[in-house]
C-alpha cells in the first residue's frame, strides 16, 4: 500500500482526474450527508471508542506477548494496514493531486519587495474593514455571532466564492465543534478534518474573531484540498468573499498576521515599522490570540507539533508546519493585478 500511494504521487494528473474530481466528491458528499445529520461529532466518538478498544486489547494481551508474539504482531500489522487503506481511500490521496496554484495559473514565489507592497495594501484593507465592524479604530472586534451562527453562515461564504471559482462548490454541510476542543487547544490545533467521516471539526475554544476563517479552512479540507497552505488560501478567499462583515474581518486579519510574520522572518525592523500602520483594535485582537496561546501552552503542544510536522513531510508537504504560512505566496501572486 505504501508503495502504491507513493507511486501515485508521481501521477498527480491521474489522481486529480480519477480520485479528487472522480471518486472523492461522491465519497465525501455521501459522508457529509450521513454524518452531517448528527448534531454532534460522530468522528470524535468513533476515535474515542477505537482508542478504548485498543487499550482494552493491549491490557487483555499484556501477558501473552512472549508466547504469541507472532500472532500479536500480525494483528497489529493488520490493523495498521486497514487504517492506512481507509485513510487514503476516503481522503488522503488528495495529498497527491495537482497543486492549486497550477490549476489557478498563479505563482507561489515572491520577493521581499513584493511582500511588503502587498502587506501595505492588506493593512489598508484590513483597517477599513475593522473600522466598519468595530466602529472605532482603537477597539477590538467582538463577534456577535455564536458558534451555531458561524456554522450556518460558512456554507453561504462558499456559495459566494463558487460564483468566481466553481471548483469550490460546497454541498451537504457537516461542520461540528470538536468534542475534544480542550485537548486540541493544548495540542495547538484550531481544528481538523476527520478523514473517515468527512466532518469539519472546529476547536470551539478559539478566539471568536478568528473562528469564521478557521471554519472555512476546515471546509476547504472537506473539498479535498489536503495542503495546509491551500486550505488557508481557500479559507481566506471564502471569508473575504462572504458578504458578511465579521467573516471579512476574520479573513483579512488572519492574512495580515501571516504577512507580518513572514516579513519578520526576513527583516524584523521592517515588520516593526509596519505595525504602527495597523489599527490599534486589530493589534488588540492579535493580543487576544496571544493570550489564548499562552493559556494553553504546554509540552503537549511541542510533542504534537513535532509529530504533525513529520506527518506533513511524509505526505509530500516538504515544509512541514511552515506549509501553513506558504499561502502568503498564493495571496501575493493572486492579488498582483487585483484589488483586495
């Protein structure tokens, strides 16, 4: 199975045609139709039950390993084979599809001058949207929607996006608050896609201003865009095209934060010179995120970041966790000749 999956990575056009745009839309649509009917995260419950059975099996066989180690190893191997097959069959092959930038005809690379110029445009746009929402440039945005409201509005954001990009059409909503949101917070995750149920699992503990774009990010994974940079880009586009002021602010402030971070990696002094141009209220929202991160900071996050970084690299996202920030290149190139 490992050989076949890696072999398919050399034929992205075939994966794109026969899986991502062939079999996968039917699989994912059926899963979302089925599990979207549940008002709770069925995937989280399946995970918990599976983990319980694994520990139960390990405990019951703790004294028989030496006598029957061949049978036990065969059982473990069989389980891993089934898990591996289901993961790639239901979703994982999307890691090997044609890159989004190639399908959209845009580049990914940029130089410092282009990034700074784009960021200045983005600051002006984010400031304008922020003042429209908050009413005062010095006040942070307090989103008036609850979690259920955001889950209802997110599919509408994709409906608006579909007008310009038919490939992002979204059907059969299945968006849930993860039942393990607190553990996810300590692990440093804003959400995840359950590849076996195609439920978009969102960490309901997140700061509210950041919630709409995180939801749209997980929905992009549901559409079969496995790359984190591509999911970030699609989630951003859905947010800013949503016609909803809170979603727009969430998208623009999300993108601006990444741009400032990327500039800081190249030239810290330039990043510091740009910060005074940002509305104070936006910076207060960023402080809200920093406080949230500090609240849940622990060694658990370091451990899971290490393993998730390796997981991304195994699945041909060579930059690992840095892949998240690579969507800045998609934005810079996409908006070179477009208004924000």
